[in-house]
């Protein structure tokens, strides 16, 4: 009798632990919007012809030139590679001849996604709400999380560290991002998604 009770209690305990682990995994998935540990799969429909003709955004590096809509050409000043679990993406600091700075994020999920960001200095809003109204648009929460980064070139960041982020998206596809590197406060930026055909890359080796 005592052995049966002990076995029953042990079984219930194991089930409780398993349920707890499932709950934690589900909470992580809800927080990031991505399945934990999911492998990064290359897009089978990747346009390799466009990569050959217009340059491959996945291979951007400091010193390359990037032409975006409007015929504006930026130089890549520095690059930041971010890793969160099995996922990774890159953000490149761009600078034009007038000193205007933008960020270009490059991510495969699995389709290639390019977003051109403009900083919104002096903004006092903070992330966390399901929706945020900003500059006449309503943005809805898309994903959030924390990643580790390594930086090369000129980025004003430490060579490595952590990043916290909250990403929001408007109905027209515009983005609103909150990022905090290390112990710094939130930095706010608005993003515009670019079509692959709108971006032209001139590698540093070819420019030289």
C-alpha cells in the first residue's frame, strides 16, 4: 500500500514538472512571437538572380554602399549582428554625404525582410502596451525579446552586449521599434519596409 502511494505521488510530481516546462516554453513563444529552438530555414524561393544583379543584403559589411528609394546612397559605417536562440538578424548603421544616419535591418524569416529605420529622438513614449498611437498612426505589438549582439565598424556601441526590444507594426506595414542596448534607456525608431528591388548594393571591393 505504501509503495503504491509513493509511486502515485512520484507520477503526479513528474506530470506537474512536465506541465510546468510546457507552460514556460509556451510563455517564451508568446513573448517572442517565434517558436523557441526553431531552426532557421533558407527560403527555397530565394531570388539569387537579384542577389547577383543588385548585391546580396545578407553579406553587407562596413564600407559597402547602399542605394535606397529616392536615389539616396548611404555608406555602411558599422554592423551589428544579433542572436536570439536559433534566430539571428543584422542591423547596419548607414551614413550619407550630409551626415544623415539611418539603420537598415536585414532578416530572413525565412523570406528576406529589409526595413529602413529613422530614429525618433526626444520621444517619451515607452513600450509594453498592446497598441501605441504615434505620429498619427496606431501601432500594434508584434514581438519582443532579448538578444545578444556583436558589433563591428563604427556603431557607437560596445563590441558585444545585450539588446532588449519591442516591435510594433501599423496596418500599412510601417514599423515602430523600441531598443535598449545594455543598461541604456529606450531608443525609438520608425521603420519602412523596402522591397528587394528597391535596394542596390555596391560592395566595398568593387567601389575601391
